[in-house]
C-alpha cells in the first residue's frame, strides 16, 4: 500500500530526521590505479573518479524489516553505473553487529580520507541501533577505502561510551580538517556532537575521541551536520542544523529552522554563534570567492498556535567570509521561496521546498549551483515531488535560468505519482570528472516505498534530462520491497 500523506505534526518530524544480504553484493568495479597523494572526499578506490553513495534505510536484511543497507556506485569516465557497485549492511562480513528491525542502517552517511592513506572512507550512521539494553541508542560504522574500493574487513564500530536509550548516535555525520591537518569525523546525537581522529598503529586502525561539543540550547532539536571552510583560515568549520522551538506557557507554539556555527582552528572546533538557516544543509563555493557557503532548507516551519504551516518551505543561502557565515539581513544572506520573483512554481502549504539541498558546479563555470527538493509538491498527484535548480553567481544564487525537474517531464523516466516524494534527497556529483556535476535525485516513496534514484548529466548549458535514467534496489540486485532507496544520498 502506498504511504499516506504526512500529517502536519509528522511532517515536522520528517523534516528533522528524514531477500537477506548475507554478504557484500559486489560486481566488477572500475579499474583502480595507485591512489593519488590527495583524494576527493568520495573517491573510495582512488581512481580519481567520485563515487555515489545511496542509502535504503528501510531495506529488509536477514529477514529484518527496516534493518537497512547502503549501495555504492563507482564513478568512471562514463559516469556512474548500476553495474559497478557494492552493497553493505550489518550482514556484510567484517562489519560488527547484527541486523535488527528498524536499525535504519544508512540513515546518515559521510565520507573522507580519515586514515590518510589516499583513499576516501565511508561512515554510515545507524541511529536506530539498539546497543545492549538501550533501545535506539545508535551507532556508526566506518568502512575504509582501498584500491578495490570499500570493504567490510577492518571496519570500525563507534558508539557512545555510555549508551542511552533514544540517543540516536549517528543521526548526523560530517567530516573535515577541523584542526587544519588530518580529516576528522563529527557524529551527532541528541546529547552533543562528538569528534574523532583516526590513526593506524601496527597496521590496525583506531579512532580516538577528540572533543564533545554542546550547542548551548540554541537549537532545541538537532537534525544534521554540514562542514566547510567558511572563513578560509585553512581549517574546516562545522554547522549544526536543526529546529528551534518557541514555547508559550510550557507548550511549543512555533518552530523554525536554526543552525549553530562551530569554527575550526589549531585547537579544533569551538562554539561560535547562531546562524539563520534550517534543519537541512549543504556547503560549497557558490560565489567563487574561495569561501565555503551554506545552503540551508527549512521545509516545514510551523505556527501551532494558529494551527497552520507558515508556508511551503524556504531556503537560506549564507555566504562565507572572513568572519564565517554572513549575518542575517546583510548582502551575504539570501532567502528563497516559491514566492520569490523568478522562482518557478507557487508556494503551497506542505510542498516542503528545501527538504533536500545539494551544491555543485553543473555547467563548469566555476560557480557552484544549487539543487533544491520539494518532495511534497503536487505534480498531478499529491506528494509526487519536484526539484529546482538555481545557478551560482558572484552575488549568490540567481533565478536567471532557474529550472524544475519532475517525473512529469516526458524526457524523465517514470510517471509522477502520489507519494513518490521525488526530491527527498539530492546529490550533485561529477562522477565522470568532466568538471560538470550531474544530479542524482532520490524518490524513496516510488512504487509504494520501494524507492528509486534518478540520474541526470551536467552540461555547459545546465542539467540535461535527455539520457536520464533511474535505478532501484532490484536493479542493484539488492532488497527492493519497502527499502525506501534514495532516502539518503551522501554529501
């Protein structure tokens, strides 16, 4: 049965946290050469081509519904292909733990060269994992890259040292050079953010906790993480994404997107300040000034006192600068909705404009562009979903040449149907290294929650719908029923 439309209350929650696999499912991967000295954060086999990570957190693994799995599609001169893949779960040999119902393996993912060997590594969040007697305490596993790609052998298992029921360790992940040197991992859970450094002693990899960060209640409900060097000081910074709640007489009456900035430096991350934003975010250099910029979505701000959603969603663009992300109301801050002049479409309550965002250079002009998802947008059917693409310029995003994508287009495979949720997850990725990022769009509600992902090529004139294709779990020879494949696409 196709999933029902979300209620107002459950939509807010969804915006905050958006056959058994007995072994790794693997086909021949693209030939790998010796790993370069510096590697892209998502090149797991060191061949110079970025790789795509697609999660199916609802997948049935070892007869456990909702245990989840992650698929990796390796890049190549021809881009990504469903035939060059590897699939991982808690039933993959070498990965610690056993698959359980509703583990949500892959609910969050992040990548980077954590051990400094020239191959990117993949971190997989498992926020629904029971740890001992602590239900939903959460965990994360680290898969290390190699000449032949990712593998389960020598993986690391991370949990809170004192697991707490409902803590959902691993609900948000990000990597970065937070102290200006080696790549570290940041892990979000309900209590705080933990950062980890990695090293190899005697050929065995280790993770050591570097710091625990508090957000000082600026964000009452944490949702995720993103990272980048927003002040261009040589050390990556971290942004906690979330939702702030306004109470009246002990009752929440309003929720709105909110974020907290943690600048990096020689001593690691430290508390910075509030940043206007939302629970969804991505980073990249939109105005080509060398500073990382923030794109943040607030898909479901609400005013419970008046029993309404404030609008159909919004997106904030916060440009980086010498002091980090810009201040609200300044030239460094833009806010976009479907009511903004030049933005295609009509702002309608429940569209969830901004439920997914991704940043990358589509046309090769040196300016990062932005893709924005609205999985609740009606396209001849309720919650069919739409994606907006806006170009980057020296002053930020522009509506000039803005386009929309949906399954309603004749050149896009499939049909816009009720509850497809096309645009729930997005990933701009240059998988063939032609300096033009293509777009991958997740639609986890496709075919009554089996899910799927659509692939579009980048060209000098923007995204091309001709030649686009799609895949689901069945095309990856992985579990498909109710897998919700495409719910998460690694940044």
